[in-house]
């Protein structure tokens, strides 16, 4: 049986990478979210290859006060997720191997999250519903 999944490279869709991150243990949740939102985003967006290759950059800040166990849902234990979209996987990978990115962004990441505990997914979005309409 043929697969219904179309590889990213054979379509016009944007490629998305999402990193799930955990804050450094010596930071409060408030310190983590404030630094990531207000300081790190400036550092990340200051790198020219980021502005050239990244179509969209989004931070998802997890609310640790929410408990969904009574609904049978387990929280995954990350403090946030960052997603980036680009035209190709090569465009994304070029960002992460860029000299200035490695010299500027990576050391800043060490200020607020534990790089050793990052989990990642790469793929594409398929929007199905928006503003009360089937897409």
C-alpha cells in the first residue's frame, strides 16, 4: 500500500522545526519566560541568516499552573517550545550551522535552558480549521 505522506522535499509547503525546551533549574519559571521572550528573541533575530532563512519564528510558553490530569491528559514536562518555519530543510539547517549563529545564539541559549534536554520534531503544518471555517 502506498503511503499518504508526501515528503517535505516534494511539495510547496513550509518546513517546520519545533524544539521542546526545559528551563535551567536555577531559574524560576518567571525568570525563564521573561528572558526567553524579552532578551533571547533579540539575540536570535539579530543574526542575518535568521532574517534571511526563517519565514516565521514563534515561542510557545507553557503555563505550569495548568493541570489536566482530571481530563486524562498528562503534561509533557517542557517549559516551552520554539517553532521556526523555512522554505526548505536546507534553509533551516544553514541557520544552525552558521558561524555567527553558533557564536552568538548558542551561548545565549545556555543562559536560560538546558540544551542537553531538548527534544525536536521536523515536519510541516496542515491547517484544517480556522476562524470557524474548514480549510
